[in-house]
C-alpha cells in the first residue's frame, strides 16, 4: 500500500535511537523528508551522514527543554524542506521523579517530557494547517495504568493524552488530525540498559515477557513505528483524537490469561 507520504516533511523529536529512530526510518522508507530533533549531536550527525547524497534528513541538535530549540527545529524544516506536514512528539523518558522528588524536580520532569510537545506544535501550527497535516503524540502505558515512583512522567504522559483530544478538536477546522500511539513494554536500548541493573536480568525479562498476552514478548520498535507512520499518513485520513495501543494487549486484556 502506498501511504502517500513521498515528499512529505516530517519532524520527529527524540529521533536518534529507540522508538524515535524506528519512526524516522519508517517515514524515510515511505519517501518522506525528515527533520530529527535530539540532544545527541553525535548520533544526529551520524544519522544524516548515513543517508549519503539523498539529503532527505536534517538534524536539529539541542535540549528540547531549552528555550529556542523547538523554534529552531521548525525553522529548519521550513528552510530546508519548505514546510511541515507531520509532527511526531516522541521525545521523553521515564525519569523516576516520584512523590519524594520535590516540586522543582516534578516541574523539570514536565519540561523534559511534556512542554516541548506544546512548543513544537505551536511553532509548527501554521505549516500543519497549510498542509492539512497530522500530529502523532507518543504516550506511555504509565498514563493509563500507573507505575509508582514516577509522578512527573505519569503526569506528562497523561497530559499528552488529554492534549491529543484537545488539539484534535482545536485543529479539526483546519483539517489537521491529532492522534496518540501508546506503547507498553517495548524492547529498546534504554530498556535493555534498565534491565542490566536488575539482580537477574534474564529472569526479569522473562517475567515481563510473560505478562504480554499476544506472543508473550516485547513489542518491537518497528511495530510501534509502523502504526505511527500509518496513522500520520493520508491513508488514515478520517482518524483523529484517538489513542492507539501497540502493546500486545498488555494494558487492556485480563491478567489471568498470563498468570
């Protein structure tokens, strides 16, 4: 199926590794042109270099929580490629800021995981309206299930789900669609690093895998990316305000099945 994304300009935050990198690769495979916004300059420059003479990727380095990074990213997309048709708000991390972290840490967690999504959309809005484009927010199971010990991240991801519906309504008159894709247990380098700190990484990985009803395995980054690319594409032209769970049934199916 042709997703009709060839030549479309896509901005992806946190696109240098993990789910974000898979999303970038998915759009590139469909012929889109992509601006990656990430704090990892080395990885960003390597990504651009890997495309060789095709020049279909541009990189904007900087901390998304810092003033000006979001504006620079959208300006780069417009200056290099002529506009923005898709915005993917992917950047964020489960930073473990819980009730004991204090107000300053909580607010910083919101800046790291939420505020840049608002800022990127605010700067991209005129171009998204012009292209009648799409926004995809990457959520987390934590916003739906809770986890414990991560108030900042849970608040940020919960807010992002609420904003998905708020923005879908606000932008509907301009033909801009806004949806969220919500992963649960996804095998990424960050997850692998976290598991390495467990007393028995192999046993912990097996325990987590058993809790996923469909296939009793981790979701792959490519599976998440495929959903993001499709829902952002014109082939999904009448889908907006939706939360799509790509989690093998982890969030909604009865745990008795896996126990």
